[in-house]
């Protein structure tokens, strides 16, 4: 076996003499091993590409679901706002109608009170039995009107409280929808 080197021993190159058929055998074995590594690597790369494609599709589907969820939340929010506006309009109409009725009742009560005063004046001056009975009837009617006015005023207050409570509930729902629609 020939050896070659420098005198100080820093580098050494060793050449081993081996028959060519042994080199071919070794190269064949090395080639087969490299082929196996190549095939294994190629199989792994194919699997990785396939998995990457599946992951990409999964991410795409999740993105579509998130987008659909946002669209549904926006539609729900729009529907809620529309419903809230309709309910507020209805409550406003109820309040206006009640206020109108209360105004009419108050006007009728004023007319009735004016009639009672006129009858009292007539009674004092004439002391007529019939006028006194009419006065008592008018007083009873005035009491009844006062009671109706009182009941309507209470009903209007309840409607106002209900409107405030309903608006509060709708605001809470809107806040929950807004919070749910925020991206994670």
C-alpha cells in the first residue's frame, strides 16, 4: 500500500489499491442505498405535499366558515336593528295615542268641572231640587273621569318604563352581537 505525505506530518493522503470489481460492487451498493433514500425522500415529499394541500383546503374552508359567520352576524345585527326600530315605532305610537286620549279626557274633565261650577252657582241662587240632583250626577261623572284619567296616566307611565326596559334589553343584545362578531 503506497503512502504519501509531508515530512512534518501535517497532511496525509492514503491511497488504497483495490480491484475494480470491488469498487463497482461498492458503488452499486452505494447507488442502491442512495436510490432507496431518494425514493423514501420522494415518498415523504409526496405525503407532505398531500398533507399541505389538505391543510390548505382546511384553512380555506375555515376561512369560508368565518366569513359566513360574520355575514350571518351582520344580517342578524341588521334584523335586530330593524326589529328594534319597529318596536320603538310601535311604542311611540302607543305613547302618542295614550297622550292624545289623556288630552281628550283632561279636556272633557275640564268641561265637566266647568259645568259643575255653573250648576253650583245656579243652585246657590235658586236652590232647585232638580239642579242639585244634576250637580250630584255631574260630580259623580267628574269623579269617574278623574279615576279614568288617573288610570290612563298610570298606564302611560308603565308603557314608558316598558319602553326603557325594552331599549335596555335591545342594547344588551346588540352589545353581545357586536362582541360575538369581533374576530378572535
